[in-house]
C-alpha cells in the first residue's frame, strides 16, 4: 500500500528488487540520449538523509515502520534496538548522518532482502525533491533525477499501455471507414493543441495521410487521442471547426464572431458554452443548416454520374469528394469545348454564306461579260483582240 503524503510504498518491504532508474529528458540543445544531457560518463551523484527546511531536523527514513520492524532492522545492522536508529541522536552517535548513496548515470539495482540495499532504498525514498516514488510519477517534478521502479511496476505499466492502445485502436476503427470523420478528428486535434506543435491539416488530404497521422497520434499521444474521442463536446468542436473553415465563424482580434456578430467569447470552451446556451439555439441551428446547404451544393446534380463507381456511406468520403471535383471539372471543360465548337460552326456557316454570295456574284459577272461579247460581234466592229472571261 502507498503513503498518501509521499506516494511511497508503505510497510516493511524486504523482498523484491528496485531499479533506481535515470529520468532522461531532452532539451533545446541536447537529445535525451546525449552523454551530457543527463550525466557525463564516470560522474556520480550522492544522496544523504535530507533535513526539514525550517527546523533542520533529519527526516526519518524509517518513519513509516513500526517500532517492532525498526527493532528487526537495528538487530540486522548489529544494534540493540530501534533507539539506536533514532534520527535525533547526537551527530557522533547518529546512524544516519553522512550515510551516503552513490548513483551514476546508469542508476543502480537494490535488492531489498539485503540490509545495506534496504537502507539505501529508504534514504532515497525520503529524498522527495530528487527521487520519484515510482516510474509513473517520474515527470511529476522537474527536479526528479531518478525514479524508484519495482520489477513488477514496469510490467504492469507495459500491460496498461497495451490495453490503452488497444482501446485507442478500437475507437479508431469507428472512424477509419470515413475520410470525413478522420479529417474532422485531425482538425479538432489541431484546434485543441495547447502546445501548438501539430500541423494544420492540408486541403483534401488522402486516405493514407489521414490514417498515418492518426496512427502516429495514437502511438505518441495515446491519452490525447482517447481524451478527444471520448470528449462530450467533440461534436460541438467539429461544428465550430467546420464553421471556421467555411467562413461562418471568425476570430476578430481576441473575440469570436458568428455570422459577423460578436460573441464576447475568446476561448474555444467559451464558444462551446455560447453555442450550447438555449438562448443561442437559433444561431447553432443556423450554423448546422448553412453547413448542410454547403455540403448539399457540393454533391448536387452529380450523384447519378458516380453511383456506379462510388458507394456513399454515412457522409461523403474523401474519394467521393475528389470524384465530384473531377466530374465538375470534366463537365465544365465539356461545356466550354461545346461552346467553342458551336462558335466555330457559326463562323464556318457565315464563311460558307460569304463564299456562296461571292460565287453568285462571279456567275452574274460572267453572264454579263458573255452578253457584252455577243453584242460586239453583232455590231460588225473589228475584233482587236480576243476577250478572255475571268477564270
């Protein structure tokens, strides 16, 4: 069992092995595995029994044991009774003063059945500013350098991680069949990322990209994925995200505006509360209706052209929307080409009419010339030269 004040295992623990595990952190300058990021090779840190800040009194490493258990420890160390291990004894007689535990960059193992290792364990246990009481708590303080890890603890944590990831992938399976739902998740992840390290989702992302990104989030931030997927306000965040993407919601300075009207809300949580307020139900319904209208406009008049190739599920998939774009472009291109052909045909008809008119004009001229030739012959005038009809 654990002590609520120190988070340490309480009781007379004399079996099992404890690893004093280094807590390695990366920095802006050095990666976590760098030799200088934690401790240099060959360096050691020493820990002694700490003192209370106000009184300067030694903290009792055996303070969580009974008098009987302390007697057993004293006799195993070669003393008569628990009084010989009293932290208030004078310096020369005090067992705990200058009792030191050395640890290098690799940490160390402590066998609790060994009395020397047990004492080292108890000294480290009360160094609560520098020694984490468990592997799970290792990042609770920025000052922690090592963690006390029992052999069975890592196995339990490993199993817990497996179970957690299993739950995450089960939830992932519920959205894996819809590119739109996966894209919605990535937008919410981006929208709620407090560390601001996530990438803004691209326009029209492919199915492989969506699966890859969500898979990466599950592996690296399983807790965040589970938290978002089980968030009671997830649908509200999706509504807000889609409204922002379609220009229905804007951030004007520090405040959000809906349909151009100020909301006096500057945070996502505040905006959710604003839209869930019954007094603003008409605004929420207007957003939903406008988004439905936009979505309907995208798929209108093309369903018959794609139903043989695409199966539409609960909502349009990414492939469906891409196909719609292709068909719209093809239709537009076809109309433009048809218009061009019509214009060319009209122009050709006009040119043909012009040629017909010119041909008639030439034929009329030809008739007139022949009549003139006949008249000259009948008049008996001498023929100076042969008159040629125009070709």
